[in-house]
C-alpha cells in the first residue's frame, strides 16, 4: 500500500452509516473485491486500469481508525444489541490499579463464547483497557458483525478499530463454509477502553509475507494501533507476522517502536507536547532510547515461535530441531524465545527501555499439533508420514508462548501477578490463543 495513515481524521461511529454501512459502499466493496480477486499478484493489481481510480479510495478506508462509544457502530442488518450493565469508574478510582487484557480472539468467530469468558472469568472481568488482535468487520465467518463495536456495546467500553486487511476470500478451511457472503470484509485489531481515548495513532509495519498471492488472499498490511487512554499509560496493540522469519518480526517491532518514539517526541500521544527532545543512544548500556515519555504498555500476539518459515531448507532445519530436542528442552526454548537471540525483537524492546519478564508468566498461550502445521499439511501424504513418524505422529502437541505484554515506566499492582488464563485448546473455541491479563499500579491521584 502506498498511502500513509490518516491518523488525524478518525472515522467515528456517527459517520459509519455513510462511510462503511451504506448500501452503495457495500456494493462498491463487493465489486472491488471481485475485481481484485481476478489479479494474481500485487504487480498485476497495481497495473490494472480500475486500480488507478479505486486503489487510493480503498487505501483511505484501510488507513483510518474507526472509533465509537458503547452501543455505537451496529451494522444495519443486525438487531439491537443488549445494553451493558452500569459499570463503575474503573479500577484506578476503586482500587488504585488498572487491569489490561490482551487477547487474539481468532476473528471473533466464537463470539458468544468470547463474550462469556470476558464477562465471567474473574481474572478478565471489568478490564480498563482491552487489547484485541484478529478482529473482523463484516465477515461471514464471524456473523458479519462489527466485532469490536459489538464487544464494546456488550462490555460498556469505547472501541477503536484499525483495519489491516481487506479479505478477498471467506477464509481458510471451515471458514469458507460459513453461511452467506462477506458484507464488508475487513480484518484488523482493536483497543477498547473504559473512557474515550484521547489520542489514536496507527503504526504501519513492513511486510514479511505476501498475503495477496496466498491462498487466504488479502490486500493490506499489518499495522499496530497506539492509544493514549483517558486514564492509564500509552498502550499499543500489535499482531506480528506468523510466517517468515524472526528477523522480519524484529523489523516489524522496530517499526512499531520507531513510530511510538516519534509520536511521543512530537507530542501526538501526549496531552502536553514535551519540553525537551528525546535522548537517543544514551542512558543504557545498550545505547537505548530514553525519551521523556509517559508510561507505556504494549500487548500483542508477537508470534514468537522462533522458527524460520518459508523455504524448504528452513522447514528441514525446523524439523531437525524438533527431532533433536527433548520435549522439555523444546518447551523451555519456546517459553523463553528471547534466549540465544532466537527472537531478536526482544533485544529491540530492551534497548528501548521495555521489560517483559515482570509482566508475563511465560506459560503457553497456544498449542499446535504437528499434523496441523501448514508446511507439514502441504506435504505429499507419504512425505508427511515420514516427517511425523519419528516425532510420534501428527497428534504431538507443541506448546507456544506467542502473546506478550511489554512495559516501560510501569509496575505491577500490589500483590498482583500476570496471568495466562486457561489452558490451550485445539478446537479453537473460544480461540486458538489464550488471553493474558496484567494489573498495574495506577493511583487515583496519578494524572489522567
């Protein structure tokens, strides 16, 4: 994509009817998706005559943050949402702390189950800030919901949604069999807050994998979403690439951190512009960046599985690594992906003054059976059997710590500990990832 994010012009819910939900807009997106699907590559797409006219229009849609208050943003084809029960002012007012939750909710497909977990689990109930990955808007697989807006309505929270992709299929596997068609086809990430966020900024990330030429055909790019809540630290939600290499995930993290530091230095994520410039390359042994900034918490599915994916040689090396290591040794490596530089993005976080050890329990947030891994599933049947036989067959589970918090200038609340909620499920209900939660100290008197 060529357009830069239009961060200063969020698309608030009062304008969704004209911008997104109108019949004319839906018909335009439907015809545009059909035309884009006929292009095999991005090069072919960008050379198509229709793209010169429609590409910039789509890019404007794809780079605008959608925002709304609780109960707003309902698609016109859905019946009225139940009203959320009245809630207090938040933990900062009641308990002197803030609860943050991150969860990759697998597109919101199991919406009722996701909502039940968020409402009923004592570790997740009544979050002040909810960072969400894999959010659908108008996708058949998730009931053509605006997933972020409906969760906001049900939880009594303000919502902000940033598209990452326009989906050109209904999705892989069982998702392709979902009844109906995509009415909008957007997919991205969201931040929900107890009170309206004061500032929002997208953070575009470099590409690690060409989704346009993939079976799950998509147009767009990954991007993080940064927010200054009405109460609490600056927060960021991000979802890094599962395919490709750890080095490319580090480049994506580097881009997120560069945007964060630039926006903080410019004052666009602060209530008051900084009086002094950021200090670069000073203050830490690693030559980190220590700007005069507010506290920051980043959360997301960082996909820190530590394997290089893509080439045949990379697949072979990954196979030999699994074969060589005991189950316990492999599990330890996957729960501590920063060791030996297996996921260099952690080094970048450290150089920017972020810590992760106090804010994560390092339990697995996902698990995958060897037989379900894309590269293995794509092998010929005989090759697949030969690959899996020495490893105990395709039912062997690989535990993965993929989801993380990283904090700078924040501390845990008194007597609090980070929690990974539940045990990894292989049936993808409510999600193929577990939620993680964190209570940080935020006294009532701390400036909002």
